[in-house]
C-alpha cells in the first residue's frame, strides 16, 4: 500500500463532480487500499476519492469497526436536524458548527458489486453527507450561511498565510502588518 497527498482547499479537483464507477477492477481495489492507508495516516475517519485527486464516486471510512468502502453511494432518505462541529482533512486545522439531517439512508455497492444499504444517525450520518458532498465538488464551508462563510474564508486565508509565511517570534507589529497585506490566490 502507498499513501497519497491529501488535496486541500484551493485545489480545483475538490470543486469538480466525480464520475460514477462502472468497473470494479484490480486498480479500483488498489485505489481503495491506498485511500484507507491515507485516511489512517492523516488521521481521519473518512476520505473521498476526489480528496486524493481521483474523480470517482467512492469513499472510505472507519467508525472504529474497521475500514469500509462504498462505491456509487447515494442518500435516498434523510430526516431530522443535528448540529455538529464539523472538520475536513481538505480544510485542515479548522472546524465549524453545521446543521445537517440527523439520520440518513445510504445505498451503494461494495467492492464485490453487492448492494449496500445503511441506515445510520448522528456522526456516521454526518460523515456520509460530508463525503457525498466531496463527490459533488462541495466543501463544508458551502454549508455555512453567507456571513459565516465569509468569516470562514478569512480564517482559512489567515491560516494558509501563517503556514506559508510564519512571522518570526522576534518580529514586531510592523512585520505582522506587512504579512497581512499579502494576498494568496
Ligand atoms: Ni472532508
């Protein structure tokens, strides 16, 4: 197995709609193995194929009961509301309280082509909705209202800037201001 680099916000691949999987073959099985390794290394509890740059409709997850995968997943029913402080490996270091349905019914296929049907709630339901969003090119900040999204985008820019241009501990306020004047794409 080999691990991938996880794509982060700003990478156009995260904004594209992934294509349905027609053939479950050896290369798809290897992709899934590598995605599972990447998810554990991160570490995370879920990972969708576009997050490793692959535009296929599948994701992996582990809620503490071992790794699982679903191909061509689709939510056929959802109900209720649940608030959760949600993060994403593609938007590292930040999280936001987001309301989404509390229960979902997810269908799809396993790697043998068998039908899967999962009715889950709370964290696992949240994970499924989050990963399906990735397959549709949607990041979690798009689930915020417009004011919260503006604040979130600023927090993301500030964090990316801090990583690209760390302010030395000895630097005074002048350097800090100069740093804030930089604009990343
Ligand atoms: Ni994510």
